[in-house]
C-alpha cells in the first residue's frame, strides 16, 4: 500500500535537531540542516572528517558516543543515519513517543517524514518525491530540472520579492494587484536575465512603475 504524505517546508532556524550517526550520509543530512540554520547536535562514536571539522569550527555540537534514550528530549527533529538496527528502532520509538518528526535513512518503516530530492536556485526550491518508491527516479528528475532552473531564477525571485513589496505598498485593489503579479510571473523575464538582456527587463517593467534597481 502506498503511504500518503503531506508535503510541506519546515522552518528549522534556531531549532535543535539531532543526527544519530557520523558517516558520509549523516554529513549530507547535516549540511542540509545547517543550510536551514538549525542548531545541530550529532551523536556518534565515530565521525567522518567533514563532521569533525564542522564541530571544530563550532557549526554543530558533537558528542562522540553511542545513542542513549533521552537524547531526543528538546529536539524539534531527528535523523538517524546509522546501520545499527537496534539503534534505528530505538531512535524511532523514542521519537514517536515524544511526537518528534523522525527519519531513519533507508528505513521507511521507521520514518514519520521523508526527505525529497531538491532543486535550488536562490530562494527557489523545488522538492521532488516518489513517496519512497524510487529515490533513483527522484534523483533523475532533480538532475533534469536542474538544467531548466539556472541562477536566473534566483535573481528573478530576488526582484519579485522587492516588486511585490512595492506593489503591495500602493494600496491597489486586489484584482489590480493580482493582474500585475500574474503579468510578472508569466513574463519572459527569467529568459532575458539568462541572456543578459536587462534592457528588455527594464523595458517590460517600466509601464508597471517598477525598476531593476532599488
């Protein structure tokens, strides 16, 4: 039976997150958590050099020991990247008891959430999931989409964020605001940015009372 998931983006800035495990898989999970500005604690008797260096630099808290019951208290989220079946089950059981979202890598039966493949360009984030059916296919789709969403989309979102604030400040009727937002969203602006044609962008937005520069 296919498990039905509810897709969401979780705000973890400043929140305590636990990673159990210290190998390369754990390091990749930690990198994503740090990018989200989470406060990361790592528990593992052994860690790879990447994790050790991050701890030395003060980017995470490291405890060189095995997992112990009680390690999840105060955590907002936990990821277990360990091959030890007993630890996998224990971490998931404690997480379930405390109501903490848990992901045990490559063990769907011990996951209350799954991590999608992600395409990023600035503030643009596209998440891809096959509901655990084929992580390889999710990676393939991510790689294909990466070729379609280059840095111009991040730049476009930077502009859209500023333009949105400006348009909202004008006190326009909702229908007029939405018409402008739609015109911008469906415009060829990303293509022009990719081609270095800021003159075309400026020409397009001038009638809307917008500019490329603050």
